[in-house]
């Protein structure tokens, strides 16, 4: 993954349904209208998982339709893996920061 700036990183994060980028449908609970997409990144001992929770919602305007919408983001690293999943709740901005940090560490390890 060679993302050079925040614009590219944000586009990558927003494209979380694209399995060609390494994202995968992790959990799909149709019975409650929720699903989670996950990206696992590992470099040496540095582990990072970015998770996006979506829920199905009925959109009423301009025409009624059901649509998957992003509910929240989760950022799990080797330190947060030990705690409850809910403690990893974050935002896309936090995911962006974690991705930048992971890329920086990855670059330092490679040098």
C-alpha cells in the first residue's frame, strides 16, 4: 500500500467495500441489519485493524429506498486487542491517523 497523502488515504478509507484493497466483509448480521468491514495490516510486530460498522437504513427522500450507511469506525492495534471491542470505537479521522502512523512505522522498519 503506497498512499502518499491524506487525500489518497481518505479515499482508501472511504472505499472500504472494495475487497481488492485488502478490506473484507468480516461479519454480516442480516437479522439485525448490521455488517462490519475489516482491514488487517501487519508489519513485524506492528498490528493494526481498521473496522467499519454499517447498518441498513430506510432513506425516505427523494424516493424511499434502503441503503447501507456507516455507523462508526473502530481502530484496533496490538495494544487495544487486549481490551473490550467497544473501547476501540473511534472515527474516520482516528482511522486516518492510525493508518498514517502505521505507514510511518512500516517505512522505518523497511529502512
